[in-house]
C-alpha cells in the first residue's frame, strides 16, 4: 500500500485528471477508482486519504455514499475531499464529511459533463476548455500544497437547501433519463460503452448496445463513444461531446493507478 490513497469517481475524466495532478505533487499515491466497489477498502494506516468526485445534480454521484460506507479510514490518516463541478459544488463534500470526517476540502469548477442539460463550455463563469483545464491544474497544485502541509479547513462544508432538494429528486430523474438512451447507425459495435458502464447496464446484443434501467448517469458511455453514436434525446444529437483530454477510456476503467 502506498503512503497516500485517493479514492476517485470520474465519469468523463475531470476528476481523474485532478486526482492525478494532486498525486503527482504528493508522490507515492494510489488512486483507487470508485466507479465500482473499490479494490482497496482498508486505508487506516496511510498518511493521507483523499476523495475526488464530481457534483451530480447537487450531490454525490448515485451509489457513492454506499461505497464510502465500505471503507475503513479513520482515526489515523489526514483526510481531504475535492469536488469537481460546472456551476456549483453542491452538498457532496458535506455528505462525504458526514460519513468520513474531513480535515480539509476544496472545489474545482471544470467543463460540464451533463450534455443533455447544457453544452460543456457553459460552466460558471463560462471558459474555453483550455482555460478551464489550466485553472483546474493550478487549483490542483494549490490543493496538493495544502494537503502536503496537512492544512485543515476551518469550517465544515456547506449543504445549501436548494442542492439538498435537487439531490433528493435526482434518483427518480436519473431513472427517467436512463430510459432516454438510444444508439445511431454510426455505432460500429466496438463494445467500449458496455466495458465502461460501472453498473453493467449495457449489454451488446447483435453487435449493438442495449441499455437497461440501472444507470447512475456517469455518462462515460456517451462521452467516450469513439463514433459519438450514443444519444439521450434531442439536445445530444448536435451537442459537442466532452471528456477530459488527459484521460483515456481505458484509464477511467482501471481499478488502481499508482503514481510515484
Ligand atoms: C449527470 C450529471 C449531473 C451534473 N450535475 C451538476 C450539478 O448539479 N452542478 C454542477 O455544477 N455540475 C454538475 N455536473 C457537471 C460535473 O460535476 C462536472 O462536469 C465534473 O467536472 C465532471 O467530472 P468527471 O469528468 O470526473 O465525471 C453534472 C454532470 C453530470 C454528468
């Protein structure tokens, strides 16, 4: 086990890119992916344990709270949380803090992955992908410096009422959105979407993906599709796809990424 561990959920790569940037500064870090049940659960003897994840509909990605409850973390390690979001951080850090008490937390705004709602550049404030990436790297370096120095946040993360309401209706809306997947004639039947799906919700039937109902809306299938063949209703037909340029589909599917 490495000195530091970062648990990371990432659908379209922003969070994995942030986790890698922090890990490079810290050195000797295992990034343990949390899209599925994590490969490592007992980190009580690490020096630093971090969590990097996106804001989904005001809260944590669906299912992440259950996965967090399988971890043994405290009392020893210094803990930190980083949320990536387009417009607002939501209540994810507060949810995390109530399960695993955090010593330090921060947020980084990046391109929006929620393609059926808005174009990826419509983050707050709107930024080009290049500028958003540069800002994300600068903030990750600052966060890493704080984490290296074991800096502590002086208050608990906020949980605004609006985001609490949003997060409470998200499971129903996500189930509705799951029914909106379709695949166009551009599909080449490569099966990457099925391999990426953390819930095993996509089966290849007759060389084409068949979508079930158990979707957590990570959108990896749609955003990494090499032929842009996967859609979720009208807005996604013309809208540009987005995934972080420093993260590949293969990498997002890893169990553990070690950074020296
Ligand atoms: C289903 C979904 C819901 C999202 N909801 C929010 C939200 O409520 N607020 C927000 O600021 N960003 C929201 N986003 C944007 C993501 O938090 C942001 O793009 C993040 O950087 C994605 O990280 P990832 O690339 O590691 O998956 C959402 C993205 C997705 C896919």
